């Protein structure tokens, strides 16, 4: 875990809270619908849909919800969603990347810009903060599903770049983004369920934040993540106790 942002672990814990479960379901459902609309309805033939369904199951989303989200992709007058990335800097000049899935980019841009400004941050152009990150394939597995030694060996055999274990929470495997489904297919020989499979922005440079500023930073990042159009939030913050 050395040098790795604690924000990933904090998001994982927050994601299990019942009070935001419905919002999580809504965001995953949207991803399932869009993935099914853009590709095959069979998850075995559509890696994006397959990953979204696995995320849904990891979040304990009922199968009926998953089926409805897939069926919704066949509605003729469904709004066209698009993935848009926003970048900027938050309190203490932390770099932030916001991935959204929206049917109204003007609404989303205005909302994200306001959240940055209200919290003393600055809303930037594409590329303004992403040079602090690398796009990486990230596969997360429940910590209790497999031992640290075994997942490390599997990761090496799959030619992954890194394997990080968050004690009692999850294992996180990193690989080149182009190889994510190749690596996952190898892992599936020994692992039957995953928390998530996604392309994420992993920081190259971190900014250390002490405990006095921790709550303010977390509140800022959570306020962005709670926006209905936001799918993921990445930051190069590293909290120091």
C-alpha cells in the first residue's frame, strides 16, 4: 500500500453504506443500460456489460434490477448518454478527474464546475490535471475470496503490473489498460466473482494531506461523487495520520 492513495479505500467503505445504496444502484443501472445499448446484450460477448453486471452483483443489486437495466437498452426513444471527463484542482491543490455518463453535458458541466468553485477549487480544461495520472486497468477482488500469497502469484502469472492488498477489504490488481480483459480471463480460472473491473486514473504524483484537512477534502470529493451524472472520481490525495 506504500504510496497508494487512501481515497480508494475510503470510497470502497462508503460504497457499502445503506444510505447511498439506491444512488449506487442507479449509477450501475445506467452503466448497464448504456453498455447493453452499445454492444451485445450477452455479457459473455460484451466485456463492458460483463464488468458492469459484476459490479452490480458485488453491490448486491437484485437480478431483477439488472435485467430491467438491460431491457431498458432496447427502448427506442431512450436518451443518448455519453461519457465526458472533467478535470480540475480541489482544496490544497489536489488534482481531480471526474468521469461522467450524461445525457445533458451542459447541465453536468455546470454542476461539476459549481462544486469545484464552492469548495475553493478550480475547474480546468481536459489535460490540466490528467498528466498527474496514468490510465490503468484495475481489477478488485474481495479480500476474503483469496489469500494475499495466492492472488499475488496469480497476478504474476497473468503478467499484471502490480497487486495491492488492502487488509480485510480488497485486493487490487493493476495492468496495462489494453490487457485488462486478458488478465481478468486468466484470473477467472481461479476466481468466480469480482468487485469491479474498470479503467481507472492512478496517480503518478501524490499530495500529502494531514488529518486537519482530511475531512474537508473527503467532503469535497464526496460532494462530486454524489452528483447523479458522476460515475467515478479520482484524486492524487494521500492522507497522512
